[in-house]
């Protein structure tokens, strides 16, 4: 069971860190997609997108 203090602290952190939460959630979705759902064509497309993103910086 989670204490009231822990719930309050978690809510406070969540309220202050919406952007971080979004990044963590999307990263998790991306990893799950690559690991469990992506086809070879999906992976090739993602590789191309990643390479373009890395080379643009």
C-alpha cells in the first residue's frame, strides 16, 4: 500500500514534470513498437528517419 505522503509527492512531481513524463511515455512506446510490433519495412523506415535526424544535428 502507498502512503498518503508518497501519493502527494508523486502528484507534485507529475504536475511539475509533464514534459519529462511525455518523453518517458513516448520512449517506452517506441521501444515496445520496435521490440514487439514492427515489421522489417517499419524498421527500415525508422532507421532512415533516425539517420536523417542524427545527420541534421
